[in-house]
C-alpha cells in the first residue's frame, strides 16, 4: 500500500535502546496513515520500513512502535551530517515502504 510522503517537524529525543539512541517522535496525526501502510509494508515485530530525509540527507530505517505511536531512529551518520543533537527541532519528510531497487 503506497502512501504519499509524510512531512512533519519533531524534537529529537533520547531513548534507551540500541544505537543510534536519538529519535524523532512521529506526530499523532500521521499514525493512522502509517498503520494502514504498515499492513502491507511491515516485515514483522511492529517495525515499519521507511525512507526519510532530514536536511539534505536521505536514509532508510524502520520506525519503532512505542506507546501507541512510532519513533523514527536518526542514524549516527545523519546526526553527524546534519549536526543533530538531543532537543533539536528538525523537519522530516518520509515515505513508508522499502526503498526502490
């Protein structure tokens, strides 16, 4: 199920778990669309593959389910390329699904 790109602003948070440790919380207004797309795109365990863009940096990752919503992991390479730190406000554009081959 393809969905249009999702754009939002988020504040970077830290959450204990596997690296990268820094995440963007997906705003509530996008959760229903992501859940619908995940019906065909998720590969299990509740994680949802996405391609995302922060600043000039494109990357692939998987959203983590948390407290009825999702967290977008911000990879260390993206943190460095875009000078992102905990507490920063960022603009994200992402698309649910595996990257095109």
